[in-house]
C-alpha cells in the first residue's frame, strides 16, 4: 500500500457551495464536489489525439489543481517545501507562489511525498492542507499568506493527510489528526480561529460534503470507523452509523449527497445508499439499498441521471442503478484501485494512474467507448475539462491538452 487516498465522492446542495463561474473548478471535484464539469461542452466528434498547448514542471504531488477564472492554483512539494503556485491558465506562466519548509511523506508512502489534498478557493482566498497537516490560507490575488496552522494534525493517519478542505458559510472544514485522536474541525476562513471540533472518532482519508436536511445545514463524511452527520454551524453530532473498513482497506471516499439520499462506498463494505430524515431535533439515517460486490477504494464515483459510475479496487469501471443499487455493467480498465471519473456533459472521462484517459457514453445499457488518449504518467489527480481543453496534472508537471488540431 503506497498512497491512501485520492478520492471523494460528493454533491453539495445549492446555497452551501463555493461561488463559481461556468467552467471553474474551484475545489476538490469541482464547484459542487460532484465531479461535474458545469458549462463544459464536449466536442461533437472526439479527435484522434489531443494537442499539448503547454506543459510546466510544478513539483511532486497528486492534488488536483483548482481553476478559477483565468488562474490555476497548484499545490505540490518541491526541494523540501510545500508550494502553492498561481499560474496563468492560458499559458502556464507563474504569477506568484507561497511556500514553507515541510517534511514529506515517509515510510510506505514515501513514493508519494507530495500533497494529496486539493486546494479550495473561495471569497478571494486559497486554502491548502499539507501532507503532515499544515493548514494554510493565502490571498488568491497576491499570494500573501493570511494564516497558517502547523499543528492541526500532530499525528496524521499512517499514510498521511488526504482530506481536501471544504469551504462553506465562511468556515473551512477539515478532518485533522489520525485514526486515533483525530477529529472534524471548522476554522474561520477570515482568521483561522478554530470554531468547533467534533472528536467522536478518528480520521482516515475522506473529504467532507455539505448536505441540507430540511432547513438544517449539515456536513456528512466518512471518519476512521463511521459515517457521520454533524451540524455545519456548531459541529454537533446529528447522526452516525458504523462503517468499518475491512481487511487492508481504509475509509477514503466522501459521500455522494443527492437531496435526502447519501451514497457511500468502501472496499470490503460495498456501495450503500441511505435516506437521512429529520424529526424535530432528531436526525436518522435508514439504509435504502446495498451492493456488496461493487465498491471503490481510491477512485471517486460520479452520479449522473440516476446512474453511478466508478472504478473498483481491482480496476474495473462499473455502472450501478442509483435507485436500487443493481450492477448494470462492468469493464476492465487496468491498474488497481485508483482512478477518477468526470462528468463532461454528453460524455464521461475515466482517467487511470497510467495516463490512459477513456471517453465513454453515459448509459446504463452497456460500456460504449467514444475515444481514448494517452495523457501522461502517474496521473492520480483529476482531469479538469475547460474551454481551452483539458488540464492534466501528473506526478511533477501540469499540462493543457487541446481538442483543436
């Protein structure tokens, strides 16, 4: 086991997301944390190959960059530092950088020493979360560091931090610490002051999602051994269910939120759907269905038109009916346990760590491949579709690949 989490799966309800323009990708898994490239128009005909417009070396790491307007925010490790860069999205030229000395991942994770947590951009600020738990807030326009907390995860998970920050209602929410002694915590975006902390379970590698239950703003996430719902304003526990990873698996997925339904997945536990309801001051989650055969470990399923697409720990791309959990089709992609799926409108993109990007039709009838491209190597970060093409982050560089001949 080398790297423990490069994934999440979520959809955030209206009114609780970061502000974003049509093709912005301002945080982990896009504007609504659902891996939907809003406003992106797929080519009428996918070309035989993609053309590289630019490519720049940015350092080690598997964190997905953030795209806001004409700027890219890239978080990596380079020469003993964790570095946040702001690049011009059109040509890749660096506009500013902020960095601090930091030790990388060691032990079984040393092959992935750079950041796994993706930057979050909102209210003119960029929040990053380093491999050993350094939480930073930087001015998005100038690169000036506004605050930094270097003790937020004194004992990170065994494979180091992978939770991507969520910004909602002026709060930065993150899972801190490790399997024992960890917590979910909220910090004031403006000052970095801690607002609340829920320490009812330890932390693994998942990222939180926002969810509205009736008129209540809540958060839902996988912790080390549970799936929990807590209040966004105060961190009060609202509901919880056991979700203990089996064997050598780890809780690394972020729940999909679709209205009152939560879908979670984990190796050894399958994929499950729950309905969350409120009765006065009480909240409860009731299981709707369970599919024990199809589960993710490090990839991120996508929910589109009541169909769920993901990549199993064995490298199989699958499609489930999100209404009852039944498996509709599977196909072998190769690799093991990693990958990402993006909703690009009329097509879906599946990217493996080997740099193989498969374009396929969103349908529950069968796997229908539309195109395939070699886009790099060590491609653990998400591909970001945009008007200029697709941004690809590999192990130590970032490139823009164009559809134009």
